[in-house]
C-alpha cells in the first residue's frame, strides 16, 4: 500500500501497526476459543470459523510487522538523498506485507461467509480464494462485499435469538465491515483513518468477549 493513498495523522504513525498486531493477537485468542468450540460440537461451521480467524490473524500480524518496519525506517532515515536502496527495500517490504495481507484476508472472509452457509449450499459453492493482487481501495470494496453476507446472517441471528452473545457477534462483524468501509474513504480525512482502526480493534474485542462468555 502506498502511504500517499490515504491521509494518516502524523501522531498516528506507528499506532496503526500496533492496532494490527493487537488485533492479530486477539484474533489468535478468538481462533483458539473457536477451535475449542469445534472440539466440543464437531460442527464444520465452527471449524471454518476457526480457520478463517487463524488466517485473518496471520495476515494482520504480517501487515502489522511489515508496516512497523516501514515506520521505524521512516523515523530513522526519513527520505534522505542518496539512499534510494534503503527506500526501495523498505517500500518493497511494506508492499509485500500488504500483498500477503490482501490475499490471506480475502480468503479468510470468503471462508467466514462459507461457514455461515447451510450445509447443502456449501456443496454448491466452492471456497473462493482469490490469488491476485488488488489495489488498496479495491481490496476494501471486495472485503466489505464478502463480509456483507456474514453481517447479514449475524443480524438475522440476533433478530431471532435476541441475546447478548448474538448481539456481540453482530457488533463484531459489523465493526470489522465498517473498518473496510471507512478505509475506502481515508483519502478525504485523517479522522476516518483513525476511526477505521478503532472500529477494527473493537470488532475483535467484541468477538473475543462473546467466545469467552461461551467458554464459561
């Protein structure tokens, strides 16, 4: 991702990397509890749920570390003349980290939607794993599109059950979807970029809260 594509508050430089890493760590906890749930129920939907979040967490950790590397080099070297090799290397690491994140996240979101499908529908719809590089805005559009089905199903579940756990799930997926939706508009305001990352971490916290409640 080219940092020129979005407006990032200078004081938020590096904070977004921390948010990605924290979200990844929370995601690993979510996947752990999801696997424990699968171990008890044996349902394939719970296994797909576990697998989607382990993949998503791996992607977030990768982009968190690669972007942190970029920020550290930026604060240490800036953009001095005569150091094109350093700049090119940093840019490559940053772009490659986001490239991995794009691919693995889209696969995770597709698998998440797959986990919410009825068993009969799963036999007709293959898991979509898009192995191509998408530009930054297109990635967020596609991510929101894939998440929209999961968000819709979580809303239906809450409408039928109306309990705290279904509310937390609905809030979690809605907040993660909002994260991608807001990122699409980050070229208009720096505040949008901050709000997007707050939405991401709140979404993961909401899901972790729900799974810890189930464990109890």
